[in-house]
C-alpha cells in the first residue's frame, strides 16, 4: 500500500471502501440477465461499468431506516476524499451522485484493510 494512505483514512472512508469493494465483488459474480429483460440488462451493464449504485441509507443502515443527515454528509465527504486520493471514481447524473467504483488502487487498499487481508 502507498505509505500513509491507510493511516489518513477516516472511519467513513474505510467503511465506504469496504462496502464498495464487497458490492463490486457481488456485481462481478452476477450473471447477465436474459436479453428480454431490457431494464435489468441496462442496470447490470451500468453496475459493471460505473460500480454499484450509491445508496448510503441502504448500505449503512441495512435499508431499515433513513440515514441521519449528519451521517449522509460524512459519507459524501468520504466519497470526495477517496476520489481526490484516486481510490474511487464517482459517477454523477447532473448534480446527483449515482454510482461509485473503486479504482485499481482503491481495490488494493480495500483488500489490505480487510480483516482477512
């Protein structure tokens, strides 16, 4: 790992790296849906190209509740911080963050931060 990268990461950045890595592995393992399911095919292609859909309430609360605003902002700052370090690529539609994908360096850092890494 690049010296000091892991030491400089906030708790939210570490959580985001771990969750994004887990979701990207799930996407990579998923088979293509049947072609007649046009919407599912498009969603599958988008996920493979741009990474998982960014849904912090679903990611960090188990989908049971809305994420309090202060935590939503912390994770948004984590996305910006990881992108600035070259560990993550955010995709936006207009001003809205829609997908996040780890770069090769981000995947490497996430693997090293993993409990079994």
